[in-house]
């Protein structure tokens, strides 16, 4: 019952005219960004981070959450009509959705995608509201040793999953550590990695790093890969209203997708890709219309993955709000926004920033309603966005990134750092190094260092503090398994596929 009281208070915050406006702006902008191939919520939120210096925290996070949810919705439009996933999580949607569009059932594919996203988003948001307080009670038992071990686990899992290899992920993470250490050490008062530049004594603003890597770097990368010619947009055919048979085939995948997506999204490095592929595999196995998969397009192959995608987006918010751990690129950018307000997410956030947290959760319910209204009637508008010329789009992003960064402190040094990081972000994307671990390392690295120092101070320098506490030992064991487990599994698989070695018989 206490949760219902908090939600009622959250709705009183979210229903203020200003916050409703930000919710509408966020969901509309997020849908548009999701529709445009190559762009995504992480890039958009990074681009808008300077707004945190101008508006209240509640408004900022309602805007960012609306963009996040909206991009999940909008990405399905590109996947279905263009066969070009706007987000990596909508790759599975393209498998069946585009085939449905080509066979004249694009309207039904878009409808089941939008309604499934609404159902799963609502279930996922309820999960955030009711699960977050439980996680908080568990997290309050953490001491410095447990927090350090938890961050080590987050470093290992996120770096391994977000990159094509754990080595690349950990390399990006280490680069983030180094950037996070720039400035004055708060415990000793000594400058670190400033190279005699006074502008670096306060450290590098996380907003500059996020905008440089995601907005500038990603834009340069997308522009470099832009090919001549135009993508074929499948004309929208069929009614946007689903038939009774399509409803009957969709509602179970919606529920199954939501139940798969939310818990995986809430796990460290769970992400949205795993639950969408898992949902697709389950629906293909359970469907009575297996002949439609891979041919004319099966509606279950759109309904389930889209529901899993949106439920996982809600799940990502649980560890970010309750433990301060980002489990996706977008969550890492949102965590940097918390830091720009001087707010540290963690177990006490739900009590110290009740207006912010519960207003944000309530706004997610409102965003779901707005999005299902926006997506179906305005589908023609979203399709027209696909005709924006790429050069103008990328140039506009670079202009916004430059103006927004310069507006933070009016320092030319910030612009130099912005484009150096943008060039680094381009090279990282070019050579398949993930950029999200850089932000995670920059944000969590100094926090992990602080918790490590506290644990060592409390234990008088005794290293055993990290494995004498059962919870800390468990977390470190999981981190070790996450680091070496994939390599052991790959070795076992190679041995299995190779078969028993031939032993020549006696002559």
C-alpha cells in the first residue's frame, strides 16, 4: 500500500502542466529519433544534457525518460517499413515485420508493435514501481566492501556484453577510468593527469565526454558509412486496426515478451538484445503458424520481441535508480545527468529525492499512453522523417553538440576536448571498441576508488575484507565467472566440435 501512496504523489508531480509538456516533448522527440536509422536515445540524451543547467531535475528526467521510451517505439517503424533497425534491440522486429509489410500487412505489424509496446511498457513500469523499494531494502545492507565488489561486477559484465570482446570492453572501461581521474584528488588534494592545465583541475565534465563520444563520434561514424542511393521504403498497406484473429495471436506474445524482457533488462548488462532474440525464439517454437516465419511474416515474431524490448527498457531503470549502476549506454548517459545535478543514485534516492523518482515513474505511465496515441495516427509523419537528407541531419547534430557544449562554461578548451573525444569515438566505432564502457568507467571509476579506500581504511589495510564478507565474496566470484566463463565455454565448445582425437591402433 505504501507504493500506491508514493505513486499517487508521483502522479501529482507528473501531472503539473510543465512536466506534462516535457513528457509530450520527450515522447515525440524520442519517437522521431527512433524512426531515423542510426540515431538512438543515447545520442539524443547526450546531445540534450546541457539542458540540465537550465531546468529542474524532475523536468529533465521526465524528458529523458520520454525520449528513451519513445525511441523504443519509433525504432520498430524503421524496422518494419525500411528493414533498417533504428536500434540494435529492433533487429528482431525487422525479421518478420518487414516481411509482413512486403506482403501487404504493414498496418497490422505496426499496430501489434505499438499496442505490444504499450502493454509491456505498462507492465515494466509497474515492475519498477514495486520492485525498486525491495531492491533498496537489500542495498541498505551494503558496506564499502560490498559496493566496491558490486561495481567490479558491473564493470566486468557491462564491458563484456557491450563489446564484441571482453578485451575491447575492458580497454574502453580503462579509458573511462583515466578520464574520470583527471582533476584534483579529493582525499589528498593533489592534481592528477592535468598536464599543468588549470582548466582541467575541476576534471572533464561528463556531459562533454558523453556528447563527444556519442553525438560527435557517432555522427562522424554514420556519415563516413553513408552510401550513395536511397533505401526502399515499403508503402504502408492495410488497415492500422488489427483483426480479431490478429488480436488472438498477439496478446499472449505481448505478455510473454514483457515477462521475459523486464527481469533481463534489470540485470547487470542484461540489455534489450538478449530478451528480444529469446522472445523471438520462444514465439517461433510455440506458434501454430510456423510456416509464416521467414516467408510472409508472422505477427507473433513482431509482437513478442517488441514487448520484450519495451519491458527491458523499464527494467534498466531499476539498478540505475536503486544502486546507481547503469546497465546500458542510455542509462550511463542518464546517470551522468544525475551527476550534473549533484545527485548520486543509490538506496537513499527514493527517500531523499522522492519527487524526482516517483514523478519519473508516474510520467512513464503517462508516456506509454501518449506514445500509443502518437504512433498509430501519425505514422505518415514518421515515415516522412525517413526522407530527411543525411548530410543536413548530421550537420545539424554537430551544430547542436558544439553550441550546447560551449554553453556549459564558454571555454574554448571544452570545444577542443569535445572534438578530440569525438575523433576518439569515431575511431572506437571504426575498430569495434564499445563507447558505453567509457562513460561507465568515468562515472563509476571514481566511486569505486572511493569505496575501495573506505574499505581499506575501515579494515586498517586488511585486504581480506573483500572476501571475509559473504556478500562481497559472492559478488567478486560472479565477476570472476563473468570474466573467465565465456573463454572456458568457448574452449569446451571447440573441444566438443573437434571430437575425440584420433589414436592410431596397434599395427
